[in-house]
C-alpha cells in the first residue's frame, strides 16, 4: 500500500472515497445536504456497473452479485423518490 504502483494508487483512491462516503452518509444526510445524496448515488451507480461487469462478463459469485445488485437498485430508487428529494431540497423539475 505504501509503494508507488497502480494497485497502491487504487487502494489510496478507494480509501479516500470511502472516507468521503462515510462523511457524506453521517454528516451530509443528517444536515440534508444534496451533495451527500448525489455522492451516494454516484457511488451506487459505480458499484452497480462493476457488479454487472462481474456478474455477466467475469461470472464471479453470481448469487452474491444478484443480491448486491438488488440492494444497489433499491437504494438508488429510494434516493430518487420525490419525498426524499424534497428532504434534500431538490426542486421538482418535471410535472
């Protein structure tokens, strides 16, 4: 982790994103900050993409991947509900 390599850089980037994610969920959600909702959505879309890649291309642990994919989709759908968007101060654009 301390050496200068692609994997070391990958680990550090993931560590920083996890720290931001913990901050977003704890502080950002409690104070109803829209950036926390958007960051969480981006992280879950990113995780869903890699989950689909591992599920259909690499075919790694299919049962576990289906469970995680369902979890990701439920949380993404939850964050798009109008009441939740209203909590975060998102104005309704569509009719």
